[in-house]
């Protein structure tokens, strides 16, 4: 019996190997020409691939945002056809193409206007309302918005003045804003106007940073916006924490004069993006979802209507002279790409027993230095379990090292991708007041043993980091929101730095820590060069994809 199983496995392995050797790649590209005769990729176009003659159910392939897809095929003849037509600039296109795939040689197929079946659109529309083109047309106008406690989307609604419309709940009570215009360009922004009731905020960046970005202007005061009805298809452009923008499709649900909801599965980290109906901008998405008590609608997203956006935008334009416009200086950005989990796994395996992040302490804080090796090691540990959601008021100093690499509260999704950055986490220390200590001592004399009752000595305000005598700007000056009661929140710092920003080349590295008790008085702490050297080794190995010698 055992020999038979081994024989079968051997045959399967040989067959799989033979298939892999015979298969080749078909590179598909779908594009059309816009009104200026410039090539425009057709994103998310679905294609059906069948053998010619057909021997099985067609294989469905969807091209990416850039209009391309790579498909592994065995040698033979195939038919490539559109799953559904594409409407673009008043015309409708679909494709049916035959192609021969040869062994050992990649093939390419471009689907364009010359080889498409083309007909006039029944509606005669000149504005491309097909979902495939909304992302391509407006993705530069939809940008990422960062605050210390949240991420979302924004829409360039007035490039001449550098104005951005976004979700009011995203803006919240934040005073610091950053606008991610492209993966490589991020600039500071300021809040110009906000209306919590309308759930809209208007930010401003330096107009010179927005001058090349297409403006997605709302049609304020006109009747061009189509009426909204329950059941209509809605589309929005989502801006994830990391990765490419994408279309999210939903259906209008509850509609009121002020807002609507849709069965749109939209992450909170993407709130603030534009919503379209038949190619027209009709509002922006909100971080507020449907009623929490209605579990059947837990994937509903709230949409703020265009009237609310226009109202706050008009208010913002009257305030443009108040306050200075932030400089267009480019800020550090997240490094592109990710490293495979097996690379991190190999590094962690060589580091077994030494995965706790190094720490230093000050009078008010415990500071942990965290690399992807630490977070991956904690996530893959058999003792990791679920996320620990205890606030600083519920843990003692001995728990900080473990908790520092497992619970990242409102920034858990960011850390979960193991970005190749250095994280510096600043956690308020716990102390016991004099009178609480006296009371515990008195109780103990009566035979009652009480555990220490501790509280946060001082909350975190901000941090500055120095490489030598040069201050280093972080990629993100995050704050972690730790809720200790229904009404009380304590903040920790979580600063993300470029991998080589605080390395041995600095000579000396120091931090200045500011508490909310003394926000203008910094506590300067030098960092042990051995800690800096170890962190540099972690990050170098992570970037290079190599393992580390055991420590």
C-alpha cells in the first residue's frame, strides 16, 4: 500500500513538473485612446479564455488597474473574449480574438480599438460612466490623508487653491494632517473648514503641489447630478493604507435628504473618497457605518451627499486668507513593496529566544524599538493568540515588552503588513500614588492583601529624534488610542522611521520625549549604540532577504 501511494505521488510530481515546463505566459493588455488620442488602460476588464475548440468551461481572468494580466497557458489555440462590453466616450467595445500559444515562448495580446467590435452607445453619453474608466480617469484626484490617529481618503476639489474634501470624522479633533498625493509624494495639509453635523472637512495644501492634479469639482448649485434612488449602483475609489487604489462597488440602500447608506464593503481606513452614480460625483464616503445594532447591515457604508460637501466647501473658500498655507516640502514616505513571509520566518528562526524589542526608560515613559522581525516573531508565536486590547492603565511595566509587539490599537492594520521601517513606541509608565500606597499598607495590617493600584504618570504628547545633531522627520508620527474606560483615552506614541534614518552612521542617536503634563519641556535620552547596531542588522537583513547570525 505504501509503495502504491509513493508511486502515485511520484507520477503527480512528474506530471506537475511537465505541466510547469510546458506552460508559457500570455501577456494581455487592454487599452483604448482617450479624446486626446492618448492610450488609456482599461482596468478590471473581465475576459473569458477558452481552448479552441472548447474542451471545458472558459477561464475567467480580470486585468488589473493597469489594464494588464499575465496568464499561464499550455501550448495550443485559444479564444480570448470579453465577458461584458466596455462603454467609453459614447462607444461600446468588446473583443473576440484567437491566439496560438507556443511551448517555451511567451506570447502577447493587445486588445485595442483596432481589433474591437465597436458600436454606438445606446444612451449616446460622451462621459465615460463605465466602472472600468472611473478609476483610470480620477485616481490621481483621490489621495490619501494621514492624521496621527487615522487614515482615509480625500478628493482634490479645487486644485487652484489646493483644497481637498474629506470625511469630517477622519479629521476629528486632529491638528496635524498629511496628504499623500502619490506613493512617492506626501506634503503637509491644514484644516480650513469642518462641519461635524454635515460630516465634511476641507483641507488645504500648497497649490503648487496640486497644480498638476486633475480637479474633481462637485457640481454645486446645478441640476446635472442625477437623482438618487434605492437600488442604484454606486462606485467609490478606495485608498488603502498600503497598495494601489481600487474601485469598490455597492448599491444604494437607505436614502435621506442629508445622507444615504450603501451595501458597500469599505474599510474605515478608506473613508472620504468620492462616490459616483452613472459617472457623476454624488458625495463622499464616511467613516460612520450603519446602525451598529443592525448586524444584518454590518457592511453598510454611509455616504455624505453633495449638498453637504458644497456647503462646507463654500465656507472654506471664504476662509482661505486665514492662516498660512503649509509648505510644499516633500515628507518621508513608506518604502514600496513587501518582503515574503518565508524570509521573515527564516530570520525569526535564527533569532529564537531573542525576539523582545530593546527598550529604554525615562521618568515618564518606556520606549521600545521595534523592527519587522519583532512584530513577525510575535505574530507567528504559538502563544500569540488574539490581539491583546488592554490599555496602559491595565498593564504593568513587566508586560510592556510583550504588549509592545502585539497590540497596535488603531494602527494594527498598518503594522500587520510588516513594512520595512523602524517603529519607536513610547508608552506612558505606571506609578502608584503615595496615598494609594499608604492605603494598601493600612489594609495589609488588617490582613487584607491588595494588588498595587497604578495609574499613568503622564500622557504622551510628542517626540523628536536626532541623528547626530540633525533632527529626523518620521514617516508617520502616529498616536495609539488606548481606551481605559467608556470616556477616557490614553495616547501612546508610535513613530515610523525610514530603515536607515537612525543607524550607526549617525554617531549618536537621541530622543526628546514630551509629556502632556509638560508639553514644552523635553526629556532627552541618548540611545545605546549597541541597540542601534542591533536594529540596523535587523532591518538590513529584512531588506536584503537574508538571515541573521544568532546573537
